[in-house]
């Protein structure tokens, strides 16, 4: 019984996503030499990044997975986004 309760609580905690209006994909930067795409997100005003080795994700799928909480996001941006004009 203890294990079932523990498993249920872990599933509920691990499956928490973000609301649609809280996640914003600010920009995608691509390093061609290393074939890595940097996705920069703002979630509740805080900067997060996702690194895609091989650039396999599309913008739409990365945003959808970030909203669902299925991406391994790191805090702070590694590559800054250009200023919006």
C-alpha cells in the first residue's frame, strides 16, 4: 500500500505541465558546426533552455512538449536571443 501511494504521488508530481499562457518560445539558435539547436523559453518570466542534439525537434513540437512538461529544461540561456525590434 505504501508503494502504491508513493508511486501515485511521484506520477502526479512528474506529470505537472505548464498552462498555455505561461510558456513562451522566445527564439531558436542553431550552431551549425556542432549541429545543436538552442531553444530559449520564458516560463513565468524565468529563462529556460533546451538543447536539441541533431536539431530533430520542430519549433511547434518543442513548444508543445515544454507546455506538457516533457522536455528536460535547464535554467538560464546559454545563447542570448537577438533583440526584438
